[in-house]
């Protein structure tokens, strides 16, 4: 996936929220929002896919340590539409990430008990409309 946005030296502590609004390209295949220490150490990889080989439309969640992906978690209850805007409010908690969308709340465990997020990236077939750290 192409890199759309990378922010280094992020200062997100437990309890903090980042709000990201994206526009999904009309011909999108997939995109991802990542939080962690760097591209080799991700506590959250949130990866909506429109045409996954196994599941078709699905959100793949994973984490990465030392460049190695861990076990995927998959969620197929949230359907995104291409050519639309979506706002993700991601709250970083000690035990999990809470991801709020307009009509859904998703969760992914903070598997490596990361206590500070210093890296954020957005990849794939989206444009970033807004980004705010709260
Ligand atoms: C891989 C994919 C990565 C990432 C990972 C998550 O197959 O190439 O971009 O999404 O799955 O487990």
C-alpha cells in the first residue's frame, strides 16, 4: 500500500484520542491506519479491505513487532463505501484501542502493552481530510 501520511514524534499517551477523517477513493482496494512506535512496531494496524481473498469486504486488525505481523483479527460487521468520507476516533487505552465510527465502536487489544504512541501512518487508497490529536 502506498504511504499517504506519516507522522513521527507523535505524543499520544494513555487516554488520548486521535481523530482522522478520510475520503475513500472511488476505486479503492484497501487502506490502513497505523499507530505504534515506527513502521516495524505497530500496536494497531486497522486495515479495511474491499476485496480480500478470503473474506471479500472485511476489516483486518493486527499488530507488528520487530517487523513481524502477529495474528490477525477480522471483523466483517462494518461496511465502508467507496467514494465516501469516514471519521475514525481512536482512543488509546492501557488494555485496548477503542475505534469509534459514526455508527459503530470497534476494539483491538493493546497486545504489547505499549504505553506511548510516537508514530501514526495512513496508507492505501484514501485521502486525508483532517487529522486532530486530542
Ligand atoms: C498482510 C498485508 C499487510 C497487512 C497484514 C496484516 O497480508 O500485506 O499490509 O495488512 O497482512 O496482517
